[in-house]
C-alpha cells in the first residue's frame, strides 16, 4: 500500500493514471477514489482538479454506457468529503456531511433509476407475506399500504447508504496513505478519537426513528443517518482495543463478524456509538491534542 501511495504522490501523471485507471475498472473504482482523496488531502483542490476531471471521464462512461453510477458517485462523494476533512480536520463534521451527500445520492438514484427501484420494491411486496407471516396478516389494509409505500424509499436509501459507506471508506484509505507517507501513526490516533457529541448523536437517532413518520420519501433517512454512528462505533472499539493493549485478533474478529452477521452487528455498532456519546468510554485517556494525519502540523 505504501508503494502505491508513493507512486500516486510522485507526480500528476502518476496520480491521474491510478485514479482514471481504477475508475475504468468496475471492482477498483473505490481505489481510484482513495487515490483522488489522497491528492486532495495533501495538495488541495487546485492541484487535484485536473487529476479528478480526467478520473471522472471513465466513471462517466460507465454510467452512460452501462447504467452503473457507482464509480462516478463514489469518486465525487469521497472527493467532497476529502475537501471537508482538509478544511475542518474534523472526522465528526466529515461524517455528518456524508449524510447530506447520501441524500444527494438518493435523489440522483431515485431520478435515474426510479423504474428499476420500483420494480424491485413491487417484487419485495409480493413476497413480504411469506417473510413476515402472521405479523403481516394482522396489519390493517391501511397499514399494509403504508408499509408498501415505504419499501421503495428505503431501498433507495439503502443503495445510497452503501455508496455513502464506500465513499467514506475510500476517504479513510486516502487519509491512511497520507499519514503513512507524512505522519506515521497519525491516522490511527485520529480515527480512534472519533466520538459524536451527544446532541448530534440524538439528532441522528431521532432522524433514523422518525424519518418514516415524516413522509414516505423521508424513510431513506434511516439508513443514511446510521452511517456516521457505525463509523463512530468502529472508532470506539478501535480506541478501547488500543487503550487496553489488546491483540489485533479482536479487531480481525470484529470485521469478520461484521461481514458474516451484518444485520446483527451493524445496529449494535449504532447503539454503541450512542451509548458512548452518553458515557464516553474512552474518557480522558484519548489525547485532546490537535495531532492529525496530514503531516503538516
């Protein structure tokens, strides 16, 4: 990973080659987004603009020719988040901005792929009685209709939230590369210190729970607002493992379990982040210095 980061930072041509080359490959677009984030974080928008524009071209072709917007949205999303992180040096603010970015993704996906999403929603409605059984049959006709009206917005929100997560992960890789080259160890300290303040955590929780009651289209807020809390929950576990000097096996186990039991571990991370906002498990042991991963002081 260090060799790739050094190659990216060697010059504009090398950075363009990685960003555009990865954006042209369907399974590596996130790596191109990470490379673009690294250039933005280190050099700023003026130096990175040409690299990003050339990187957007193959991503745009994927959308226009193959109806696949992932590369374009993730590249734009991670770049926007990189600008926020560079300006604010705050992961909390960056994660909160990712919710707004997810909303933009939802609007774009809803406008561009409405027929496909609606067809998938109708297919789910058809099989819903089989999955829910008697619980679905006990719902009134109005409740069943309202439940059905929420499926398409929730699907849109889930797809947007997935792209939101990939955008944040690409930014994390870019920030890690930046620390690896210019401030070894800085990213780990920075990430482990992420903790969402109580008021903001309660706001995210309220939007998650009340979003569906604000209108069918607002149901997409539930998955989008969960993303900052999930990353805060991961940061909490990383911080506790580092504080107690536990073996890295615990973190490996965490991510393996997350992949295998996503539907269980994901909400658990949300709950942990909210509880941490109330209690602050890491307490005063977390450094309050302004040390960051950019290597520029």
